[in-house]
C-alpha cells in the first residue's frame, strides 16, 4: 500500500514534450504557489531516470505531483506509468500522478481510471481553475 499523499505541495514535475503547454502549466502554478519548485521534463525517459536517481540518492527531492502528458514520443504516458509502477514499491512517499492530454478521449480516461498508480486525468488546456481543483482535491 502506498503512503498517504503529502499535505503540502513543495515540488511539481511537468512531463510534457510540448514546451508551450509546459510553460502555461508552469506560469499558472508559479502564480498560485510562488514557493513551489517546478521542474519541466520534455521527455518521459528523462523524468524516469531522475525519479530513479532521487529514490536512491535524495528521496526528499521527489515531487509531490507529476503532471504527465499522455502523448509524447519514445516514452509516452502509458509507458511512463508502466515503468513507474515497477518502481512504486521503492517510493518513500505517495506521489500524485495526473495524466494530462488534449484528446479527452473516453478510452484514455477509462484506461487511466483503471490503473491504481494514476490519481486522475486533466484535460488540456491547463487553467487556473483546474490547478485550484487539483490543490483542493489532493493537497488540503
């Protein structure tokens, strides 16, 4: 069983190959939470490698939230979740994992809901209202 979600939102990872979408997310998050550390990964593989490294060397640097684009080249959101699942037992804390996509396909949402590692699905475009909802739901 995974640990409880953190009460505070100290670190956020945005994993998205679209720099514009990532910038929009970053700006919205910075305006709401100027003291939250936000990191952007343009590739799923890069984020997975950093996750593995932080688990081993510096677990206090793990994110509280990962906002994961579903459709990226090479390591897409589904592949990321599969590999994340393999290292889940090594996580010292629960990380809120939200899929982020512009498609909003019912099949994607159903598949996301069927996977225990995924905490939710956020349709693009990202808005201040969506971020506020995330904060209220997962980080009271």
